[in-house]
């Protein structure tokens, strides 16, 4: 097989981290950005809340660092957190330079607060911050002649030769052919793995692709037991996991039982602004104790015109579903939202395989610890994308004159049993939701591990004999990532942050990461 595409840098993923990496790379380098779906389809685009940064004279780096460490239950890497926080104001300026227009009041940023923050430090673009960032970064990327943007290309596996990465094998979804993307440096920017769960706020692209590919290549995968469940996903049969931003609670929205009774005072003195793990567990407990399908988020006491101008996206979507946010409370449930663990990296986004980098949600930089503080995720994307690009710009490059192993599909055939993929996909997500959810115990985790290990065996056997399709790629990655999550959860003998195990309810004094590698 000939090499179909050859780049100096291949970026797998087109979210905020992927696009920011691309535009920060030297224009002397040829850069390929591949998207599994459309360029703008991904979690970054749907991020409503904002991006945290110290922009207020009354705030401080030390305060932002302390809040992040505390929210992460002291498992975060303080050096990485400090680096991110100190680079945050510059990150905001870089986004503005790319065209992002943050909401302002008078001549100052309209800074709001969210769970875990002790100051107003969340800059936003109304309630569509991610959308604005994505649209503007894409427009900026299109100005760079060295950047080639490719849609509908699903990565299958990394090309690793003599323990160095040289690109990836990729499925062209339009032709259904496997294409070789050869590159001197490869950046994973594939997002998280929340589609492992039955209920999620994430788009369909979040199937743990980069985590699974890196694992198969031999990378360390860290702290995958920490899946953040967003407390407030709209509970409606036609909502398609529509997220209700934490910013509503930051602006005063109250969580209520169906009776109208408030309940957060029973769980935390910070009420609705407690960190997400606490709020999600509180909602989960109230639903289980009382047998409710959902709880409610009430914002109707605010001025209707202010609500419409501050939250236009949420107001519009709720209106389409027959809900008037200014007059009635919203039905909400927790849903899998963010993967705090991922592919282990340093501050320069390097993994432990030469020439392979990881940025954004796919990476474990150490900034989130056991629980991500709200609006630190977009910040992490931008800051570490910049440090990644800077490292690549200043590094030496291997040549690509050696032989790239060919993709061999001579012994596979098209499947006539596609129902198997759909069945296994649904089974994994049910197991993860029921056995590895917000509240866990050893029996359920062991049962989940046994079931998912067996599913992985079935998927591997299926993969060996049938032609690769996008559904098979995602199922394989979802199964492998789910197994890593369960292994990580079983390894942690305590309750910390997002990992709550009824059999180990206490938090240990020792602060250790959970590291999983391919055996």
C-alpha cells in the first residue's frame, strides 16, 4: 500500500485543542487535521459555560490554583495546574485575537462563577462559548495554507514502529477504504469517552477513540475511574442529552424536588454551587430514595428578558420542546459528561511514545485530579495545545524514508451480522450505567469487569474476521476504554472525588494516580 497522505504533523480531532494546536504550529510545517465527523461536530462546540481565567483585579492566580486543587480532591499535579492558571489570561487574549468576542458589561468582562470557584472568573460568550471558539478557530485555521482540514475520516490505529509513532491508519468514511496517514509528529485531540455510558451530555463522537488507540500503542492511561457526571442534563424524550449549563446555578438557579422542596442544603453548605460530584450524587440519591425520574432546576424567579439575553441557546431549545424557562422549572438528571483521566502527558503534551502527543480531554495532564472544576476544560485545551505546538516547533523531526507497515485486510470480509455491533454497543453502555455509575460498590464493579472483559473478547474476534467500518471502530474503542475505566475503579481502594465506592467510603491520606498499561 502506498502512503496516501504525508504530513509533518497529523492532528486527530478537530475540537478546540486540535484546531488551536494547528494554528499555533509553524507555517513551515505541513499539518493535517482529520475529523471523524464534520469539523465542528464534537464536545468543544457544545460547551455552553465558559473558560476560567484570572481577569478580575480582586482575584488571584493562587486562588484559582487552590480552588482547582481542592475541587480535584488534592490529586491534581500542582505544577501542571500552576502552568495552566498562569497561562490563562494569555489564552483569553489569543482567543480574542482569533476573533472570539467574550461577553462584556461596560468595558469589563462579564465574569460569572460556577461550582468550585471562589471568585467570578468564568469568561463566556453568552451561553455558547464553545461554539464561538470553534467557529473562530476554524476560520483562523482556514487562513493557514499549510493546514489541510479533512472531514469524515475515522482513525483506526496509530502506526507505531520501533516504539515511535509515525501517523495512523484511517478509514475514509466516503469510500470505506483504509488510508495511511504518515506523519513525523502525531497529536491526539480526540476528546473523551462519555458515550461509554447510557446517558451522556456528549455528542456521538465521544467514544474514547484516542484513549483506546494510545492504550493499544503502549501508552500509560491514568485515572480513568474519574468520569464526571454533569448534574443537570435536560430530561426530555426528544432532548438528545441537551446540557443545562452549570452557569444557571452560578446565576442563582435552584434544584428542587417535584414537590418544589429544595434539597441541596442536606448535602453541602455551598448548595447548588458545590462541586459537580457532590451535586450529581445528591440528585442521584434523591431520585433513588424517592423513586423520581428526575429533579427540577428552577430559574423562573429571574427576569424573563434577562434570561433570554443571558441564555439564548438554552431558552431557544427549551422553547422548541415546549418548556418556558422563565415560567417553569426544568426537569433534569445527571449524565456522563467529562473524562478526567486519559493518556498520560507532561506539560508539553508529550506521551511516553516518541512523536506522539495528546491534548484536550483525551489527555491526562494532571490539572483535574479526581474532579474537574467547571470551565477549566476549555482552558486546558487552549493552554496545552499552545505548549504542544511550541514543543513541536522547537523539536527535531524523524525522516519518513523507512518502510511504513502496510494495512492488511486480505483475510477479512464484509459482515452480514451488523446487529451484533448494535447489541454489544448497547450492552456496554447499560453495564457502565448500572454498575460503574455515580455510586459504585465492589460487587457491581467485579460483575461489570467480567461482563466487559467477555465483550472485549467477542469484539476482538469480530474485528479479526470482518471488514472495518466506523461502527466497528467505535465499538472496539468503546469496549476497550470501558474495560480500562472498570479496571481503574477496581484499583482505587477509597472514595475520592468522582469515584465513590460504598465499600471504601473514606478518602486515603496517600494521593496516588491509577495507571493502566497494556499487558
